């Protein structure tokens, strides 16, 4: 059986779309890994220079414009007095063109603020826009509003046996 030229073009397009979806998944998975480890250098390659961010939680709202502003916020908030774990799953990615895509991701996270013995957990739906420049997909826009968030004071700190950000995170500003 021989493919027509049109069938071959369609197959190539479908393979390109599948490869783009996989590349976008890798970008978002790297994002979650990098924020939990405060890997600002790698995050720099993940965000578009003009990234727009808007996150709405129960006790916070982040509105950030540009890669540098977002990287500064990550470095300041994912510091040596924090333990964080973010999981993004169930991606729904639509490739709109060779250079544009959208994605929805289901987030579940745990966040410990060690300095004031506070724990936050919850879920949200990330709604992202991606652009492909110089052959690389980057996050151009990222938004979420919490589905639920639970914050609670801890009577005592959890018995950490490993604390990555204590070694690798920026020193929390305002520390005494």
C-alpha cells in the first residue's frame, strides 16, 4: 500500500504535533521540578522573556510580568525556609500552530513555611500559553485560580531528614 502525497503530509504533520506535545510536557514537568528546587538558571530557559503570570490562591495573588520578575519571585519564595512539592498532571495540550499552543494542567501541591510553622496544600488548574522560538517551546503565559486550598498552623515542624532548599535555596529575606 502506497501513501498519497496528501496522506504523507498529514502523517508528517501529525508526528510533528505529537512531538510538540511531548516537548511541551517536558517543559511543564521541568517547571515543577525547578520551582521545588529553586533552579532559577534552568527556569530562565523555560520562560519566555515576556511571560505573564497570574496566580490566585486563598491568601495570595501573584501578578507578574516578564521573566526576570517571575524568576525573582520564585527565588525569594522558594528559599531555605521552605519545603515545596508541586505535581502537575493530566495535561490537555492543544497545538494551535507550529509556534503556538495552550495547555491545562491539574496541580496538587504541598508547601511548608518553616519560619512560621505553616502548611498549605491544595489544587488548581494551570491554564498556560506556549510559544516556540528558535526551535524551543517556552511558557508565555501561566494562570491559575485555586480549586481548593487548606492552610494550617503546625504545632511543631515536621521531622525533616532531608531539606534540599536549606542547602540550595536563597536565604529567606527578613530572616533574623
